[in-house]
C-alpha cells in the first residue's frame, strides 16, 4: 500500500463517473475531503481496496447511478439578512444541497445591507457562517457611489462585482449609467477583477410599451430583446476599451449570440451564462396571471429557447446557473407589471436542464460542464468543478433515468412558489457529498458543514 492509500478514508465507486475525460466506470479515492485519485473501476477495488481497504476507509458503491462533480451555482439571491423572509442561508443551502449543488455564490443585492462595502460583507459572512449547508462565496456590488470600495472588497475575497445597467428592482442597489460603468470597469480592470452585468438597456426599456395586467404578452413586450442586445453591445465596447473581464448574467435574447461570439473571436474577455427557465420554459405556455414565471429579462418564445440551446452547444454560452430569486408569495400578485420578478429553481435546476438536454441529445458530461466546471472557472474556484485528483470531493449522485413530478411541498426553498409545479422531470438526486461527507441522502439533509469561500486567484 502506498502513502496515498493509507490516507484514503472514502472510496466511492460507480459504473458512471463524470470526469474531465468523459463518463466512465471508476473508483474515486478521497482523503480528508480531497480527491486523492480517480482509479480504474475493477483493479484497485478488487485487489486492494476491498481485499485490503485502507484502515478506516469506507466503501460506497453507488452502482449505476451517475457521479457528477458537485454543481456550482454562481447566481443565487439569498437575501439574508434583511429580506430573509424571501430566502435565507439555512433554507437556500438546504434546497441547493437537495438539488446536487455544493457551492453557491450569493448575489450582492436584495439582502440588507447589500454587499457593497467590506463592513457589509462581514455582516453577510457572519449570518451565512452558521447556516451554510454547502460552501458559500459572495459577489460584491458596483454602485454609482462605491468605486473606492471595490479594491478593498476584492482584497476581502469577493469573487467579482455585479452591476445593473437598468433599475434593479430595489432602491438600495441603483444602476450604473454609461459614465459610471466606465469608471467602475476601469477600476476593476486595474486590479484584475471581474464585472458581472445585468444587461438590459434603460433607454430601450423606457421606449417599450408598458401595459399593466395579467397578460404575459404585455409583460414580454415591455422587456424587448433589443434592450438586451443594445446593453450587451455597449458592454462589449467598454470591455474592449479597458481590456476588462466581463460576464453577461442571465442571457435571454438569443439575438445577442452572434455579437457575443464575434467579440470573443476578437479577444474580448467575455463570458456568458443563461438559466434553466430560459432553456426549459417558453412564453407561449405562461398562463395569464402566472407571475411565478416572471423574471427580468423575461422567458421568451420557443424559437428563442431553441437558439439558446444552439448557443450552449457551440460554446458561445458558458454556464447554466439558477438566478434563484424568490420573494414572499404576497409579492407574486397576478399583475405582471408590479409582481416581484424572480424565479425559484435552486433545487430543480439539474433535473430541469437534464430533462431538456437528454431530449436534445446532450450528455451528462455537457450538463456537468455547464453547471459545474464552467461556473467554477468563472469564479476562479480551482478546487471545485471537476472529479479529478486534488479537487474537493464534492459530488452529486444522480439517477438519470428516474423521474418525478414537481410538488412544491417537497421543496426546501423558504417560499415554495415555483414555475415548475406539476412538471415531470428526469434525474433524481440520490445523494450529495461535500468534501467527502454525505450531506444529503435520499432527501435527508445533514447539519450544516459548509465553508465560506474567498477568491484566491
Ligand atoms: Zn439575479
């Protein structure tokens, strides 16, 4: 037995382990929460690990269930403290763990205070520390008035900075105009940081027709594709000028894909995410008054959804993340103009995406790349995002051919409003593992053992 073997405390075996080289039968050896080795399926198991398991090592054979790298969700609004009745760290991280997510990065707005100074970051960290069932990191916020706070937030470990180009929906988090975007981006590029942007152009939004009421078509008309397209065009220009790293949040308008692809070919440092609701739901199927489907930018037509899938398939879109943004049910009125905009899907993103992906001929390797590897790379989380030696032993064990019907009562979200209610989805999360510890087993959730993460790159 080698020294490596002696330290191994967990041996996880499956006929289908999703590795960077593809899905294959493998035995994953874990030592002190880190993947020590990804070994062949038969040989080490038969000859060494079973006949002579390292002292204290535990064998977990999950059969034909698929072992995925734990998902990394870089777009979650936890809202704690301040609006914890919308969602808190306890409920959000339990929901995430139940959905196979082992790392989330919290958005800087909708909590009070927002994460826009180092003092506010400390407050957030203190609240999260006691409640985190999975690993939690934080984005900072770039506001019109906090350019001088950005470097200290960066040094304090935020993973980057979120900015809006149009009103955010909460008054304590105002948007940047073009000049303010330029100043913030210059500052962030100066220390090698990352700006992540809600890209809808305020002038295009103001020019769009605004009707109140329960009709989804009226809401959709009020958030046109041109608002996204124009904002992304401006953002590309600014990123190019400062040679800055910029990330487009929750892309909905597929019209912007050629623009994004061209900018990337030109060397602009641009990455893009989209969300499960844009890839699985369509405007045509939203019932009148069903504001559980409201988000900004909005869910668009079926043809747009197909085009987003092509963007994922050809690599123009990097990540699929939840944009989990709940509120209390009373704010989800039947008027699309005034209801809170945000879709809850922390617990359902993996089965929602897998259901549609398998229908379109994609593999779980693709899903792992979109929902774990790419978001981990976006945030510079080098210990996350893949099943390979040296990374954290974070896993989601999935029964990909099992299905279930979404019952809001089974969700761990604080408010069980969901656009997915009643849908039949493929992919049941059997267990979730965080640094070698099983934190979810057939629906039962262990006590919190998540850590607070800081940017290390
Ligand atoms: Zn968001």
